[in-house]
C-alpha cells in the first residue's frame, strides 16, 4: 500500500503540470485577441518568401541575375503585347467607322445623282449627260 501512495504522489504533480500546460499553445507568442497585437505580429512575422529575400537585395551597381533579367523581359513583352492588341483594336474600330462613313457618303451621292438625272431628263436623249449630243 505504501508503494501505491508513492506512485500516486509522484504522478499527481506531473498530471497537474500537464493540465496547466495543455491550455498554452506556444510559449513564444501570446494568444491575444486584440487587433493591435495582431497587427504588430503581422509586421514582425513576415512570410517565408519575404524573409528569405531580405538578405538577397543587390546593390544598385551589382549585375542582375539571369532570372531577374528574364522576368523583366517577360514583363516588357507582355506590356508590349497588350499595347499592340489595344492599338490593333483601335485601328480596326477606326477602319470600320471609315468604311461605314464611306458607304453612307457613296449612297448619298448616288441618290443625289439619280435625283439630278431624273429632274434634268427631257425624254428625248439618253439619261446620262455623257451620252448627249453636242449642240
């Protein structure tokens, strides 16, 4: 019976310590629901990609890596492609507008000429002025 008392007395403090420590998620960062603490922790703890790039900043005069150069060229090429597509779309719209305007102008001119011919036709000669006899 004395052996079980010794075992229980040694296990009781360990169980109590485990129960207390179970509520704590981590010892380094407090679990505070305050928005100011959340904002501060977001500024302190950055994503891994940004943290790895802190020491990789190159000086102004150091040469660029191939990856940087290639990425910059890709950005320029996509910008040029977008600009080219936009200008092509603009020119197509303008050409369509001009074509419609020319068609309308041609139709108005044709109607005007027909009206002139009908008004000036005397019935003796062909309708077109270049077919008339010289008098």
